């Protein structure tokens, strides 16, 4: 709960700081697909489909520079590999393949718009795990940590009020909550669309 409060407080601080000097302020919804995987031999080495939906604020300080904070519900899916059962057999006697992780994600992106129809974006994304898969371990302990910090980079097309975007995210946090012997890092790709008011 404290993590959620800290994340929301940080988001509000960045939002107020960014919009205080903004010349152009727009808000809107967005929705799209998420491709997600965890880098470790215990998980399959392929991206799995999920989705994300939420809202964003586009606050431009000038014609070229601005900030874009967002709040997203982010469903990220992955699959365990055969090695998962081998590595954690003593605490997980059964094999569970599909894992769904529901995150509340807060990206805070720096926007650079060299021309009106194109925006390059980069910044951190703070994610809080809303639903932990408690079937992955037989003792009821959640297999994944509650927080994940990622670095995002991508491009957005601005077509009048519509926004079409693609991003790549690299997880910096170890999301392994079972033990410290193995590091689980996430990777994700987001593609989607939204519009501004």
C-alpha cells in the first residue's frame, strides 16, 4: 500500500511540475497491446500478448519539448519453461505454464517533437503489481515482487488529435520473489493508439 501511495505521489509531483510551465496541455485516453517476456531460463524466450489501457497528459513547454505522464492498467503475460519446475521443484511440485501479471504502470516520458507529426519519447516507468499469481508456488507465497522499474523509449505519430505509438521497455528491477539466486528481468513492447481532447 505504501508503494502505491509513493508512486501516485511521485506522479502527482511530476504532473504539477510539468504542467506549471506548459504552453499546450492536452489529455486523453489510450489503449493497445503489450508484448512481454521475462529473461531467465525458467521462462520461455518469447514475447506473449497482453494489453494496456489508461490515460495520459501531454504538456508541451515549447513546440519541440514537453512531458507526458500516464496512468495505465497493464496486463503482462508470460509462460514458465521446463527449467522452472526443475529449479523450483522443492517448492513447486506442479508445472503452471501461463502467468498473468496485472500492473498499475506510471510512465513519465520526455517528449521531443522535431516536426509536428512525430514525437520521440523516453523516460522511466514505475509499475506496481496489483494481482500476484499465488498458484505459482504451493505455499501461497507470491513468486513476483510488487514493484518493477523500467526504462522506456519509443516513437509516436501525431495525426491531428490521434496518437499512434510504439515503445520498447527494459526492466531494471529483479522481479524474482522466490530467492536471490536467479535474476528475473522483464522486457516489453507496447503498441497502441489514443486521442487528445
